[in-house]
C-alpha cells in the first residue's frame, strides 16, 4: 500500500496535538498506519524519529502551559499534556531536557522577567563575596 509520507506526518502531528503524551502505536492507529510506517514516514520527510515529533509537540504545549497566566501547577500541566501522573511527566522531562519541571518553570519565569536591554558583562573576579558564597570579613 502506498502512502504520502507528508500526510502521515501531518496527521500524526494533529493526533499528537490532541493528546501529546499518547503512545506512538496509538498515534499510528489514529493515522490509519502501522507504527513502523509512521517511523518510516517521519524519517522520509526529515522530521527525525517519531519520538522526536512527539517530543517537539510536547515541548511546545508544555512551554505554553508553563508560561501561562495565571500559573498552572505541575499537576495541571502534566494532566493537560496527557501524562497519567506528575511523576511520569517529570521522568519524561528529565529524560528529554535533563531538568526537573519546577526548575524549568523557574528558568522560564526568570527569562520572562529579564529586562529587554542587553546585560552588562561582569569581569571575572569582580563579584562581591555574598554572590560568590564567601563569608564577608570586616
């Protein structure tokens, strides 16, 4: 059976958009192809692996949820992404990015709060002892 690889990948991205944490076998079934056909289609169109496609969709949705106002809890974010537990969401994020959800949210928050003006560079050795973690004597 012939298939259009681009159509399969677009269908998979749409299926993942509805439930990004869905297993790849379920995504392939929603597209009407086998898991192996989904993998081949992703490679053929240059989308990387099917797992890369899923991770990209998850990252986009996660980033939007973590920077949303009002802030969402980690449990709300994991539920919205389709993970069964906050712990499974944390494991996925640790595997994908090497960071815990709370640390990532804090970094995203700091990035949003940073002023738009370019930061002044600080020369090495010019930070005060309280910033370097040294005790101040005097």
